[in-house]
C-alpha cells in the first residue's frame, strides 16, 4: 500500500502530529511546500489548521494540483483550538471533494499550542491518538 503524509504547519503543532502519523504509517512526513504527488497513492494523510479563519493558501494550491486519478483516498488531520475543528477539517474535506477525491469519514484533530494557549499541546497523548488514527485509517 502506498501511503504519504503531507502537512502544512505554521507553529510546528501540525508537523508534530504529521510525524506521529508517519511513524505509524511507516513513511516520512512531508511539508506541503515541497510535496508533489506524481505517482499513485492509496492513502494520503493531509494535515492543515486554521490561521486567520482559513486554511493556508499553500494547502489550497496543493489540493488544486492533485490528480484525482492518482489519489485513491485522503484522511484529513489538523491542530488548533477545539472550536475550529469542524472548520479546519471541513474546509480541507470540501476542497478535496470539489476535486472528486475520496475522503475518509474519520479525521483527527487535537489542540495546538498558540501563544499562551494550550502550552503543552500537542502532548504525548495527542500524538498517540494520531498514531492510532493512522493505524485505524490504514486498516479500513
């Protein structure tokens, strides 16, 4: 099974989660800024978070460049404030759906450290949860 983990991270929170997912999936986490998908991928884990009310433009550009014929399925993940979970995951899922790319029902989202808030997040429990999410997504 071909698996990729691609993420966008401003503060390093989503990068930590991406690395935990990649460990469980047996691959490397790649920043969206340098990632391309030119070969078929069975499962793509794609991570982003909300900054300024939207996902980063680099994530949108990456999704716009995805060839639906090369990506069998995407599992979305992210970090941030809990109240942004539906927005962060929803925007990313919506953009993928517009491209005709299948998205798993399951997603992963945990708190992320930002300025003085959530200072210990993502913590060890969050990262273990990310690994479990990856294993569960790959088992289906």
